C-alpha cells in the first residue's frame, strides 16, 4: 500500500499553488493525498506569516498534532512555507514533534523525502528557483494558477515577504508559455499569473510582453494576474489589458493608505495623486474595469487625519471590493521598530469604519449591474447551496444561477436579476 500525505495550507494563492507542487512531487514519490491528518503518514503545514493571526492559527494547529503523533509515532510532521523560512530550526525547538522544516525556496527537496540525504531543516537561498521544473497536481480542472515570478525586492516597511520569499526572480517566458499551452491542451479555461509584483516581471520580455505572448495560446479564454504594485503599473500594461481579448477587465491594485505621509513611511514609493492618475488612465482606457485593493488600518504613527484620508480615498475611488487588515508588526520589518504604534482597539475601530463604508459601495456597485448581461465562466456547484452553480464575470464578480442552466467549465451569458452584498444572481440568456 502507498503512503498518504495531508497538506494544510494557510495564506495566499501562492501558498495554495505551492501545495499543488508539493502534491505533484509527493505523487511521484508514491504518496496519495488524504483529507485528514488522522490517517496520514506525512502531515505538511504550508504556513503563512503575513500577519500575527495567521502565525497563531498555525501554531495552535501544530500543537494539536502532538497527541496524534503519540498515537501514530511513524507519522512524519513537516513545516513548510513562510514561517518555516522565517524560523528555520527554531521550530524544532518550539515543537519537538516536528520532523522536518523546509522553506519557500526548498520545495524541490521533497523529492528526497524517502532518502537518507533528506535534510531536517532546509531553508537555503535557491538561485535556480525560477528555472526549476517541478510537477504540479492541480485541484481544479478549469482554472489554474501559475507562478511567473518569485520573491520581492520592494521592502514595504510593514511586510515580511521579502524576508520569507527572497529576492525577485522571473521565470523564462518560454517556460510559462509551455506550461500554459499544456494547460490549454488539458481543457483549462482560465489562468491566473502569480507574483508579488507581476508588473516588475522581466525575462526576455516584460509583463505586457508576456501577456501578449500568452494571449496567442488558443483555448485559454481568461488570463488574470495578481498582484500589481501601483508604482510599476505602466501605460503599456494598460494598453495590453485593453487590447488583449483574453486578459480580464479586473485589476487588484493595493493602495494601503490614502495618506502620503503614511505611504512614505510604508516605503510604497507613490503618492496618492500618482495612484489616482493611474486609476484615471485605467478607467479611461478600460471603462468596464473592476478595481480592487488592499488597505492597512492603524499603521504606526497613523493619525485620525491620515485615517480620514484613507476613508475619503475609498469614497472617491469606489472600489469594486477591498481586503482590509489591521496593521500587524512582523519580524525583520522596519515598521515594527517605528514609534507611534496604534492601540489595537483604535485599529479595530478604523478597520470597522473602512469595512462598513466599502460594504455600502460594493452593494451599490452590485445593484448597478442588475439588468445587464455578463459573460461568466461556470466554476462549479455553489459552496452554500447545492441547488445552484456559481460562475464569475471577467471583472471577478461571483454570480449564482440554477443548476439545470449549465455545467462546470462552460462560458455563458447571463442577465443579472438580483444583487446581494457580495454576489449576484443571474439567469442565462441566448446571445
Ligand atoms: N505583493 C502584494 C502587494 O504588494 O500588494 C501582496 C502582498 S501581501 C501577501 C497582501 C496584503 O497583506 C498587502 O497588500 C497588505 O495590505 C497586507 N499586509 C502585508 N503585511 C501586513 C502587515 N504587517 N500587517 C497588516 N497587513 C499586511
Ligand atoms: Fe510585501 Fe510590498 Fe513586496 Fe507586496 S510589494 S510583497 S507588500 S514588500
């Protein structure tokens, strides 16, 4: 009988995709994936350290593994991802029931899991990361994620990513082209290109060049990408988004704060007015574009006036959606050492004000879509209602519709008949 592996993934889409790579490597080593740690021979925690909360969640899950390991002493426990990279061998001291630690640049070492040379702690810098070909076992048959670049060189003062994922490295465009062509051949319809700052992708071509190259692949109807750093959003990228049929009319463009003083301390390297100019250009050239963002509430030294500037930025821009977070001090970061940390209750109040305001804006934007016809890609059965299917518009809005209307993977036109706070309801139309 083959062995089985359970992988618990925390955090962002990049981690979800890294777990797909771990699954691919483990399958080659004779492992099958299981849904429960209680019947696994190998448990991997693929961790996230972007905020303290994510870290605490992982450590409490890891603590629970202690008793399971007593019942199943042959079971191996591995810690991977950003906390592994950040803490290295300290994890073994803190949790002696852990067998292995491997970081974000050392996933390939799983190939040696059955051999005597498998390292107990592998958190080395890996300069070949961008050119290493690794097997991937994807979860979804319709939408696929692919990493186009690793690491980040921006050192935003609050962010642990440059420390956990290392320096920026782009994959050769031919490798990405070959991977996406293969996915098209397997029937995938939508590709999301992943990188911490895709706008600074550079190989034999830049990011707009990569989009133009991938747009030529038949069968892929939708190309998405995350994340764009506002300072590197070029006119050429806006042109490519507007010209290329497969590139979706959605951009996630993290603002973080509406205050220039805070943006400066965050080391974001744009002012609010620079950002607004890019928003105007995007909306002028792609009138249908949906724009979403990330906001941090309560950055060190943030005054009530700074916070109000963020509130007024949200009112002015009217994003289609936002992710907002309370500032969380992270190891190795400059912001953690700054003066003027904001009290947690005040951070929570500011976050709440931001979320309430955006809720109203999202609802208003969704309401405006009622009566319009939208093209959606059906993603499968709704998670909350088994009688319904869910799909997504190119602008990344979720639409539900009755199950009998279509099937997973179909691209259909629907009329929006109802809007909710965070989703829409549609009915198919013949076009
Ligand atoms: N590379 C992307 C970018 O530049 O926007 C995404 C980075 S991160 C995975 C996603 C979001 O987490 C950031 O945009 C930021 O809003 C938030 N974030 C990062 N560090 C944080 C911290 N220390 N506290 C609170 N939020 C944080
Ligand atoms: Fe973190 Fe800034 Fe890099 Fe995004 S661009 S990963 S926020 S350092």
